[in-house]
């Protein structure tokens, strides 16, 4: 039986090797130590975001194309502002909707795909997909920190031993981004409804100091905050992309 709220779910798979398929873009080479090795650490504290912090009518720096894809009932938005189309650096801002509009409640430095962004993500391109995606499922190696989304606590999230040692804690906490996956299942579920070639396994997860295989990575404190904040009753989504395509 699948539990809700902060209850833990039994892991949907039984082999650690599945992380190669499910985690951070997955596929052959996704766990290559050279690709996923830790780079130079950079500060993970608050970063510059919207100029106004409360009562915003719209999410800043998001144009009509993506804004129109945000569900009308969404009251929580994780906005990922990529520095540039080919850049692995980004800023993540959490917005929550109140009676008077959108409030900017937190902001962090982050990383995205090491090759930047794409409008047409495919397996192994090392780019993060531009778009609006719902957030419904979470999990990690560590015990549930008080997540509101259904949380799968499992050692199966542990990266393979041959990945760079700097990535060993990448999946201590994760939130699945609903790109080419079945919603309402563990992030470990490898099912890809649009086919393997379209890639998948795109998550929010812990940062190791450099670009990812397609996921968005944040400091541990940021992931803890998101897990405790994102509420399925408020229909959270992530709006992500480089600044040029976000503004389109």
C-alpha cells in the first residue's frame, strides 16, 4: 500500500545497479567517474533571485510560453534559473503562493547538466531539459527528514562504487522531476513512458560541486528545506531552463 505525507514507501526495486538507469539521466556512462566527479566546491548559500520577495503577481523571469504550462492549482514553484544555455551553473528559488500573490521564500546556488540545457532532451546528452514538470515523489539513502511528498527510504539510491568518491552522497535526498517517468512511484522506478531514447531519471538531488548528467543539484540544507516544504496538496512544480528560454 502506498502511503502519503511523510510516510516511507518500500523501495520499488531491489538492485543497486538500477540507480544507473534511474538516477540523474541514467543510461550507459551516466555513472562514469570522469563525468560525475566532484569539481571545485562553490558556496551553496542564498543566491541572487527576484528583486521583490513578496506579493508577486507572476514568477519573475518566466515568459508566457512556460508560464502557460504551470498548472492553475499550483501554489509552490521551484524555479531553476540557468546561467546560460551551455552553462552548468544555476540558481534555484522557491516561490509559494499566498492570498496576495507569490512569495520568494528561499534561494540557493545550484548546478544543472554539465553541458547546459536542451529543448529536446535525449539519453546521454548531459543536458537538463527545459520545461515545467510536476513534483510528486521523493526518497533517498537517508531516513525521511520530514518530507510531505511520499518518501522512499532505501540504500538502493547509493551511487555505484566506481563513481567518483565526491558523488557518494548525491542521492542522500532526491525529489523526482516528472520528466519521462510514471508519477506516484518511487524515484527508483526505471519506467520511461516516452521510451529509453528520451532519457529520464531527472532529479533534484545533493550537489557535489560541479555539473550533473541532467539533474539539478543543491546543497544538503536546500534539499532538506524542499523536502519539508513541498506539499502534494499545493501541487508543486519545477520550472527550469536557461534564462533565455525561461523568458520566451
